[in-house]
């Protein structure tokens, strides 16, 4: 029998169903998807946290601890979709 912890670590459904099919991504994974360097992703996140009222580039992140950030796949997708150029 799988536990909730097993499901979460395996990228499965999250507790309360909030993030089902919406995995948390590392900075390395987001960098691979967006071509934004890992260090820049962290710099953008620091800026967003320090100045929440100012507009910020980069996808919205989730703060999991003092030294741990993750990005929801849906937020990264939204960020990429907002940068689409259609003619």
C-alpha cells in the first residue's frame, strides 16, 4: 500500500488534492524548460520576495524553507505562455 509520503515523493497526488498532476520542479528543471540560468531564477525569486509589490520577471515560486524553493509546473507553463509572441 502506498502512503501519502510515497505518492508525494513519486510525483503523485498531493495531500488535499491541491497539486494533483502539478509537480514541484527544482531550479535545474525550470532552467532546462525556460533556458533561464539557475542563478538568475534564484535572483528573481529573491527580488520577488523582497519587493512583492514590484513587477517581477520569472515564474512564481513556492517557498518551502529558508533555503528551499520550488516551482509549480503550472506556474512555469503560465510564465512561458505569457511570453508567447503571436503574429
